[in-house]
């Protein structure tokens, strides 16, 4: 029986100190001769010596290939670049380079995939050392997405998982530039299973996902998979119109029947104008986000640019 081919994709940005540990961990997994293994490192425009380390490893191990992107395109795009190079595989495994996605869980992922699951995703039960602000932000994000999106998703899911070849073939057909890997996988459906794990502290180096980037990722997720923010403005407009109408009726009644006024004329104008201006500004801000996304898609630039491919067969 022909052996199945499994590709492991690791996007990296300034992860020099973590490259050797994760490579050695994965080598332990790859001792299983039941499969044909390939390891794809995607250097996402690193400024340290990550690329040199990748090239050094690839020169000694024919199973290791390296994609060198022309600049930092972001983790979601780097993952997409790796996926496109792994389309000839029977399954693709994605994980981070910082060792917060434990490689020792890979055999369990493969076992569930072999049982007929097209997607097997790892879910964090907790992250050691995660600060309260990020933890609260994550819970708020997942709660909001569960309310406004039609996607069936679960809290604390990660990119760490195994994906069947037909899933990855569907994934590369998606065209959006501002993409969220997890969101697209959830959107596609397919038979899936989950495993749980406790994420350790980052092995070395600093977090590459700043709070600003995480907020940006959340905005991309919401605007990619939900029109609810735009609908909120419509609902808010209706509420304010009804409230203003009731207030106007009360003012007319008070003027003609009580012969007294609780509010001066200028106060009424100021309050009403402030509310309406606030609604208009919020609406314009949300609409601009969606228009900006349309602009990005219409330009139709390449999703990424590969500067160099290392150890790939011609």
C-alpha cells in the first residue's frame, strides 16, 4: 500500500531562537515511517537570522523546504502560501513556531484524521501566563462572533490542526485578501473533530501578535463573516427615530396642555443633533470598513510574493 504524504507548515517571523527546538520536536514525530513527511517553513520577512537557520536545516534534511516571502505579509497570508505549496499532500498540518502548539499532539491529530475526519483542530483550554486583558478580549470576541455570525465555531480554537487534501483544495479557491484562516476553515464546513490542550508559555522571544494586530484580526473576522455591524446602524436609526417621535409628541402635548416646558428649545436641538451626528459617524465608520475591504479585493494584487524557494523539487 502506498504511503500517505503529510506536510507540516510552520509560518515564522523573527523566530530564530525557536527554530531548532521545534525542528527537533518534529523530527521525533517524523520517525514514524508509516508516512512520507515534508516540513515547509514559511519565512514571513524575518529581520533576524531565521532564514539562515532555515537554509542550514534544509541543506541537511531533504524533507525540509523553505518559502522566503519578499516581506512580512502576516501570519494568515504566510499560512496560505504554505498551503498552496502542500496541495500534493494527503493531509496538511499547521502549527506555530513558538512551541505554544505542542508538536507531540501531532500523532493524535493524525489518528483522528485517519478515522475519517476531514478537519481536526486543537482547542486551547488555557494559555499559561496569558494576561487578563487578552483573556477578556478573547472571550468578548468569541461571544460577539457567536451572536452576529452564522458560522459554527467554538471558543479558543487555533490554527493548529490537520486538514485533509480536499479541504486545502477548497481553501486555495478562496480569494479574499484580508483573510482569517480559522474563519475560512469554519465557513467551509466538512466533517471535523477537536482535541484539547493547554498551551504553554512562549518558548523564546516576544509575542509577534501585538494587541493592535489582534484587534485588527478581530475586525477582519467580523467584517468578513457578518453584516451585523451594518444592520445595527439601521436598527439604531429606527430606535432613535421612534424615541425622537415619542419625545416630540410629549413636547407638543406639554406645550399645548400643560403650558410649561421642562426643556429649553436649545437643549432639545443640541441633544437631538448630538444623537443623530453620533449615529451618522458610527455608520460612516462601519461603511468605510466594508468599502475599504471591497477596494482591497478589486485592486486584485497578488496575495503574497515568494522571493525564493529553497529545497523544492523542480
